[in-house]
């Protein structure tokens, strides 16, 4: 069983749908978990409302939206469980998508979700995450060490140039829509690492990968995989599948 942790709302459709599609296409059973066991949908600005003239740049690509629409129509999506109901002993791996709108805080700030992450790392389960999802891991503190599960690990996450560029382009009418917190994802994550050099940035050019061109930037450290933004998700999905299959041998 692979668990995909979702907030109550506002996650990114690409960062959830693309990974879900890859998992089911490769025969993995997926269970969704939300704060209270209720269905959770992606950020409506990314799925419906759009960004006017900036939509071609900021909206998900059509293949990714096809994955998301298939995901929300699936039986598993329609029957989520709560974070509290996740039985970590029956979990093969975890995926944590990102998203920047305010609903993401119900995942990032959840003590129950944080404990699930700590337990997953203690069991050395494959864990994949991307963008703001990395913040959940950064805030998941192992009580045995007093440190984040990312302390001593190499990781990436939403890089500052990407976060600030999206915020600057939309600030005039959306204000802080692209700023979930007052400090950037990269700044917060670096604070919990053993060394700031363990945060890997990759190229700042917004080049998106695809199912045919797996050129996204993904950082792997043992059973932990991280990506920066939706443009890395096809690569992240394939690397997650490869990791999960290697564990079944």
C-alpha cells in the first residue's frame, strides 16, 4: 500500500496526479489520507480559475490534468482515510505533494502527519515529496534525536528563485497567494539540515519534464526522494517507482 498524504485542500494537481498515475500504472495500490478522512481537491486556481494572460506559464499542462482528473475519479480518492487511520506497518511508501495556497497548512502543520513521516523514516520506507511538501518533512522532528528527519540528508524543494518569481508576477492582483509563509521554502528547509550545502538547487531555468523526457531535477538520499516543482514530477514519479520496485526484490 502506498499512501498519498493530502491537505484538506489546495495541493498541486500535477504533484499529486502524475505520481498517482505512475503508481497505479505499475500495479501499486494507493490509499489517500487527509486530515479528517474527507475528500480533498486541488487548488481551484490551478484547476479551474487560472491566471488570465499568465495561464500558459502557470497552469498545469494538459497531460498532468488528465492524470489529476483520473485520480479524483478513482475509488481510492473517493474513499480516503484520515491521517490518524494510517497503519504505518502496512505501508510500502509515502508520497507528499506540494502546493502553495493556504489549505496546504493543514498538512504541513499537522502533528499527526509529522509523526507519520518520522515513523516512515525510522522504518526506512521509500518517501517521495516535492515543492512545499518538503516543509512537512522539515518540520517532522524525531524525538530520539531532537532533529528533523532531514537533518543529515540531502534534499531539494521549491527553490527561492522560482518561488519569488511566481510571487512577483502575480502580486499586483493576487498579493501573497504564492507565499504560503513569510520565509521561503528553501530558507526554512536549510535551517533544519546538517549543512545548508545539503540543499540542492539545480538549474533555475523553468524547464518542465514530461513522460517522454525525464529531465527533471530529483535528489535521492537513500530511500528519500525530493523534487522542486511540478516540472520535476514525471522524473520524480519514475524514480519513486524504481525505488519501490527495488524494495520488492
